[in-house]
C-alpha cells in the first residue's frame, strides 16, 4: 500500500464513537475556538477587504460566519478561513501551521450544504486535522531550507479534502483521488516572501483560505468520479518536492496515536512565536512595582529569527502588529482586551507607541542553540525578558513553553469554560462582547450538544447571532 492510500484509508476508517474521550474533547474545543475566531475575525479590516474585493456570490449553500451572508460552499470555506485566521488567534501546531483555520471552514461549508448530523461534522474534523497535521509533519523541511522558503498552509489542503471527503461519503479509493486533486490545487509555499524585509507584511498571511476552498473542490471532483494521481505523496517526486521541502518522512503519515494531541490553543491574538515572551512578562507582572509608568526599558533576549522579524515598533497594519513583539508586549502591559489589540486606534495610541519604543530585541547564540535543541517547535521559542525600572532596579524572567500548548493546555467538558483562565478570557471577550452573555451561552451549548444535534441548527444559531 502506498503512503497516499494508507492516509486515505486511515481517514475513512475513523469512527467518532471509538475515539478516546480526550480526542473528542479537543475536537469540540477546537471547533468552538475556531467559531469564536471567525465571529470576531469577520469584523476586521482584513476580512472585510477580502469580502469587498472578491464579492462572494449570493447563494444559499453555506453561511459566512459573522457576516450574516450566504454563498456557495466553496466561497464560504474561503471567507470563513480568512476570518478564522484574521486575528492570528486560531489554533496552531508545533510546525507553526494553523490547521483549524483551513479544516473547520471547509467542513462547516459542506456539512451545512448537505444538512449533516453534528456527529458527521465532528468526525470529519478529526479526519481533517489528522490529514493536515500528518502531511505537514511528514514534509517538514530542514531549518536551512525553511529559511529559504516554506509553505505555511500548503499541506493543509489535505485536511480540507479529507474533511469534505468524509462528509461527501468518499471511500478510500475516492479519497485517494481527492488527495491527488488537492495536491495540484494547493498554493505554492510563500514563507520566503511573507514581506519580512519590506515595508509591510502580506495580507495573504498564513494562506489558510485557498487550501480550504481547494480542498472542498478537490473532494467534489473525486466524488464526481474524476481520476487523479493516486500516489501523490509518494516517491522522490512526491508532494514534499512540490511543496519545496528537502525532507520526506512517510512513517509520520501512519504513526500511531493522534496528531490532535499536539494542537495548541492561543490565548493571545498574535504570532505564536511571541507567546513565550508574553508568558515571561506575566511572571514579571506579579511584581506590583512593574507598571507601564515605572518601566524605563524592556529588553528581550531571543532567537536570531525573532530578533530580525519581530522588532517592529511602528506596525502599519493589523497584520504587522500581530508579528510585532513590542506591540504585543505593550498590549499585555496595558491590559488591553484581546479583541482590541488589532484596532487602528490602539496601534496609534501615544501611550502604546511610547511603550513600544522602550522595547528592544536581542538575539543570542545560546537562545538559538536552545531553540534547535527543543526541536524547532512553535510552542517552544525561548525568551528572557529583563525590565529596568526608572529607579534603576532590574527584574527578569524566562520561559520556553507557550501557554495553551499541549503540555499546558487544560480543558474541561464545557467548551466556554476550560480550566485554563487565559482561554476563559479569550472566549468571553471574543464571543461575549459581541453576542452578550446569553448569545455566548447559546453558541457554547450548540457546540457542546452537537454530537446529538444537527449542523443546520448550529448554523442557524450562528446566523441569528450575527
């Protein structure tokens, strides 16, 4: 059996009722997390600009979450993916990929159009996450190659195809063809042209939206009986070459366990690479002497890539701000609500600008070596923060483990109330501020009971709350 066929058989054989409780819990939490990000992300300049520029065709197949508009399933998958990733608040893997922003919109769109049961959507999400994460892990480039070019969401197209394929009832043979189509429709890697050395970052960002739409289209092509390359992942000319990687580890496609266990949930609306330094800052903020007014300067010791790409003290756009360490640190110091970090008024507030100008990033060889020893994980980017107060006293703290990472993730059965207090704040802010306490509870209840419910009922709830 080829690796491609093995992956197709694996995602087709998944059974919701045979999954471990922990996997069912993180799947429900990931869905709720994704919906919260879509609801808030739909209001951003980025999501609004995409909808205005691309004008999704009116159709009654699927809802654009947060916008109270209906369009085709493919277009809904695209625009909901844009919204899910707009705030850089969506879930993330150790590789730095954002699987949920691609998989959830693709699955939602097809499940809504076909009026599926909730349990069908949930198992499709598991299939999508597993396919996306397994392919991503199997084609991870070496650090040297990744520095040249890499795909941020290129391989997530397999997750969208797997999720849509499950909902379309594809068997292993048809799913294999769906993967063949997905590979040819996948976006080219663009990580080397993200805009790091230019005036502003690309609003393509993590490029999660096109893989969502492409995966939906790939699954429909396979469902129509059209043939595609059946072994697109395999061999010396496999997808890993197409995706500009220099490494191929087929054993990771069929590894035991669940890749969903490695998923991280983000408590801050910014690049995951910045999260450990914010956690270190939280340690320092336990000292009541450390206030924005008392800080003379704040120095961050970090890795070379972080010092190079994240030192921007004058972010022009919300995307620039999401990758700016000085901006994220200022937001945390000022206690700015997480749904306001991206606001134009926030970026141009004189108090914020003054704080950003007191932040410096310095690369150290020790941090570089430590990061590589940790396994090049987005959840583990070491950082040490040293604060110098106006009276000359200094305080410092360090961490290498981001909150919300698998090792630090604490969930409960109630999706709105995980045991992680930072995630509680996230959901109550993103959803409660827009939908009110009653609306937030209705959405959380709809997700909690989705296993015995219907997808159209969930989408009707989202439409009424928009």
